[in-house]
């Protein structure tokens, strides 16, 4: 290894950073890249208040070979608290996976609240549904099994622009810009768009010439930084979380 080069292990990936040590600022998710980080585990052990059905769904998800896609539990709780803070009632998730955060959203909103969850894999929906039912929130969650862009376009065409309080984007990264633009139409003024994986295990820092995903995420990050339609915070929680507050 060249002098001054250090390795950062985040979300199960090794990223070579020359002369930069960002491990303490960006440990990754508590169940993957940050599972051996004592400070992050201290945070989880002293702040996570996980609903028992969420805990069961997390354990089931960790059995899946793609469990790296599971949202960090500490991040999900933070977003749930944000939803409560803004009194969110109508929410949307772009990319449901096994349903951990869709369930978290449903548990964070009122009894008459609604979660529209976008997913394309029936197998993941089949994992999620029994847990939704066990938690008593099955009626709150409207799962749309089709490409997320199609669902977003349908919601806009149905006159739902400006009616969503909170939107979480966590699907295929190359379509993030399209998801963001449609979400900005759907969210109300003062509502929040939360965008996951914006740091992409550090690969967005000077992305490689052949790494289109990192390039696209980097381009979106730079676009949002200049976007006058929103107020903005980028956080190092999980794999990087951007919060866009619609003006």
C-alpha cells in the first residue's frame, strides 16, 4: 500500500482514500460497515428504540444475501422522528426492499395515515406483508409493484402533487434525479424529501471514470447544493442521507 493511503470500510465495500481518514465521521450502517465501530454501536445501544416487529423484520432481512440494502436502523428511527416532528400523514417510499422502513413510516404516522411504497420484486413484498400485518399497519401501506417512475408519474397524473409530507428515495441510483424531480412535485411546501446512499461508501468523492453510479450520485449532490427550490442538509448517517426541505 502506498504511503499515506488508508482504507475505509463502509457498507461492506473497501474504498481507497489517499491521505484522508474519514472513518470516525462516516462509519457506515450499524448492521454492516459500522458494526465494529464502538462509537456507532454505543449510539445504537443508547438511543435505538426499535418496535419489536421492526426488530423481527430486521433479523429476517439479515438472512437475505442483499441485506446491505437494509436501511440503517438508527437512520430509520431518525426519519421516523422527523415525520412526527412535521406531523406527517401522507408519505411515500421509493424502493421498499423487505419493508423495514415502510413499516417504520407506518408506525410513525397517525392511524389514518398512508404510506405508498414502491417495489418491483414480488419476493421482497412477500417477505414484508406478514410483518405489516403483525404490526397492525397493513391497511396503512399501499404497495405498488411496478417501476417506481411509473408510480410517481401516476400519482402526479392523479392530482396528488403537493400533497405528500415525507418522501424517502432509496431505489436504483441511476434514476435518482428523476425520482427527485417527481418527488419535488409531489411533496408539499415544508415537506421533506430524504435521499439515501448519497455518499455511496465514499465513492462519490472523485468518482472513477467508469463508475456511472457514483458519478450520477455526485452530480445529484452538486445539483441539490445549488437548488434554490429547497433547503438542504447532507448527513453522514448510514450511507449518507440528504434532507431536502421544499421551500
